[in-house]
C-alpha cells in the first residue's frame, strides 16, 4: 500500500509538472483541452492573458508588373482574468491615402471565434468582416477595430485577417513580444530578389532565425495568350518561444525600444536592367527635407516679432554669451508659455504670440529668431524624445523625429535650451530630452551628432552642523545647494506646492525632521542653483543611559527599487546624479559614542556608480559623517543590473544607520 501510494503521488506530481508546459498548437479552429482548461500561465502567474500562438506570413504577389504585399496574421489568445478581456479588442492600423497611387491598403478578410467551456462543452461565438469598424486617423492612416463578443476569464480567442497592400516598398515591423507573454510566434517573410531589404532582428530575447531561397510563379497575359513566369525569392523565417511580457517599467522610458522584433528596410530594387533604384536615404537628405518645409526651414533665421524690444533692453550689447542667451530666454518665458506639447513643426509666430502659448517647437523657433536678433547664432537640434523612443541606428528616418531643441555654440562646447524647461537653466533640460542621439543641423553643412546624456546632471551638496542634547534631540542648521537638474526638481516641487509654507512642511515630514526656520534662494530664478538654509530638530530615542539616533536629515536612497530577478530590460535614469552630504554632530557633555556604524566604500565593477559613507570621531566629541553617492551613467544594461541592485540595497540599509550614544 505504501508503494502504491508513493507511485500515485509521483504520477500526480509528473502530471502536474507536465501541465505547466504549454505545447504550441499550430492547428487553427480547434483549441486543445489544455488551452481551454488552463487558469494561469505558470511562467508569469500575474499575466491577465497569454498569446498561445501567433503566425504571421508576409509575401509578395505580382500582376502586370505591379507588386503587392499580402499580410496574413493568425492569433490565438487565452484570457486568464477579467483584466485580460481587453485583448478581445482587436485594432489594426493600415495605410490608406486615396490621393496617392501607391499608398493604399485594405483588410480583405477577417474572422474571429471566442471559445468558452459551458457545461462540459465548447461553445463557439463567431464574427466576421461585417463587425469591423473603421476610423480615419489622418490622411495617411486608418484604424480598423473589432470587439470580439462573449469573452470572459477562461475564454480562448482566435482571430485571423488578411491585409492587401500596394505599398510594395514598405514592410511593417514584426513585433514578436507583446505586453503579455507569448508561448509561440512565427514570422515568415518571402521577398522577390528584385527587392533588396535590410532585414534585422533586435530586442532583449532571442529568436530562432533562418534565410533560405525560394520562388514564386505568376502569370502574364497579352490578349488571348498567357505565359508563366518565375521570380526567385529570399525567405526569412523567425520563431520565438516562451517570450516574456514587455511591461511598462519605472526605469525604462520607452519599453518598445527593447521589444524583440524584425525590421525590414528597403535599400534598392531592380525591376529590369535599366530600372535600378536606390531607396536608401541619408541623414543629410532628411535634413534638407526639413529645411525645405514651410513650417520648419522657412521659419528659421527670420527676425522675431520681439526684435525692437530686445534691442531696446540692450541685450545685444551684452559681452558674456551665457548672460546674453539667458536674458533672451528669460524674455521669451515672460511673454509666452509652453502648452505641454512636444512637436517638430512650428506654427507662425504671429499665431503663437496672439494665443500666448505654443508647443516647444513653436517657442524654440521663436527663440532661434530672437537669438539671431541679438547676434547669437543658434541651431535646431533634432531628436526623438525618450518617451517617443530611440532613433533607428541602421537607417535615417524623418518619421521617428518628433521635436527639436536649441543649440548655441560656445567655443569648444555647446549651450542647450528648450522652451519646455521652465524650471531649468542653460544646459538643464527636462529628463525626457536627455537623449543619447540628437542631431545639430545647419543648411548647407553636414549635421553633427551629440549625446545629450553627457550634458545633464543633478547635483546636491548638503552641509549639516548640529549638536545633540542630553534629551536625545538633534538641533542644527543645514545648508543645501542644488544645481543642474536637482535645482530644477526643487523649483518644480516649489511650484507644485500651494505656497512656501506647504513646501517647507513637505520637507519637514521626511525622516522625522522638524523645520523651525527656512531661507530659500533661487526658487523663482532662472539661475544655475537653488540654495536652502534650514534650522531643524530631529528627535532620537532616549532611555535612562542611552540615546539612539539616525544622523541624517534626509536619506537620498530610502529603498531599493531594483529587486527584480532575472531582469532583461536595462535601467534608465533621468540623468546623471551626484549627492554629497557632510554632517558634523557634537555630542552632549557627559555622553560618549558607544557604537558607531562601520564606514563603507563600494562601486560597480566599471566604477560608474559608487558610494561611500565615512564615520569618524574627533577629539572634541564630534562625529563627522561624509555621505557620497554618484551615478555617472544614464543607462545600465541588464548585465550590470545585479551590481546596481546590490549597491542600492546596501545604501538603502546604510541610510538607516543608528548612532548609539551612552551616558558616561
């Protein structure tokens, strides 16, 4: 009986283990019992749904020398929770511009089925093309939307569609990863050899890829005669298995930058010996396209509407370049407001001035004109914001650029400004604009690439001088100087508070500190720094013969945000950061230090992130503490994650250090 019981337990365990593995089902129209019965995806137990299988086939057809692209997509999804019901809402965006001959696509077939188990039987709910709702996004794109009915937790969804396109020179990116896990996905692309595409895979997870040769046959007719022709092809096949969900992350600006995907860029095509065309663009061509645009190049280097006022103020007579630029920018800010939008193309200055606000492109264009009025040459600096996503590394793209800032040469360096930076200063930009790849352009010259992540830094320097009373209270003065993005953050927090009292109160609630007096300088200024002088008290824990107190007035790292196991995504910080605090704490007469925390000095292997806390006791019964923490890179890849996590974890704990003081 004991042996039988053991065998049954082993069989049950093996069966349970087998059920955790989802085998790809490539047959359409009949979900397996395993797919229908599963209630959780073991690889990601919090997933609201999972893509069980997706098959994408992209191929070319030909008709009378015209090439077409057909996209055939099949998708099966298991809905696991009520939150997963949103994946029954299918959205397909495609090109449709009736005014352009080769800019037309359409959905030729769509069908979907929802499978539900009811009373031990599978119930099917089917819909077809008649359920599609189309809405125009703009003159070039249309969105088709379908809501699959009868979907709930436990439903298996299947849908498939065919998209027919005459845009033979453009292929959509294929994204293997989704915001939910993917068990199995396959992409097959067959391209006639007359087209030369640069096909690349990228992303944080591996795909199995292969390239083989093939052929397609087509028929050409002339009157009553028909003749068969053959075109040789290249077949690209990519398969992904057990791909993780690509979820939003607090330390990644745009997760799509790291999506596992396949991109195909047309380099050239050759329909005949005498008809070979090179489709590759250069960044210089992108630059020239913008310079020729009515709402960009035509607005550059004109006189501004504020020219007379600027000259009347004597800004053009200033000798110091930084002072001249700062005065001009401050003049703009006093008259126009940013409306919260980032754009690339600018409206007319008359329209913006009349309204009193505009996009950053509107205001930056006016700023370039104003700087020209006072004798300062300024240039547009093109970029894709960090939230919008990185510029492609392998090919130029105007579509990927979504804004520009202003660059001013200053000897061997540059000054950067953006009209959205209301709380910053020269070279202090919103973190969204600290991109790794930005392009300074000027008509008639070659563009220059710059890394703006090397420009920004948040710097905090705190000097604390305090004494400890016999009743366990720490009293003293803290002088804090914030510069760069740290100053911008202080100004932003000050603006967000209802008044200065509320701002001071928000600081007092941190780490048990009470503020008795506060003096603030630079919170309203367009200046490089903000200075705060605080008189404070902090109560420790007091017993008859001991005092226990944490000596820090603020703790820059109070917790470790990097606790994920097996992370594949990088870590992206807002900007570089340095924090320095120097504490002098004098002990009361008749008391002595019994226990002092150990000093620590650590860094990541590449030394780009480091920190130290040094404790020392002087002859005058004064404890000095030097706390330093520095992040000198903006982006850390997943290979550096463990070291970064350990560093943050150490300092999150060491920020809670307690001094133990005993009575003599």
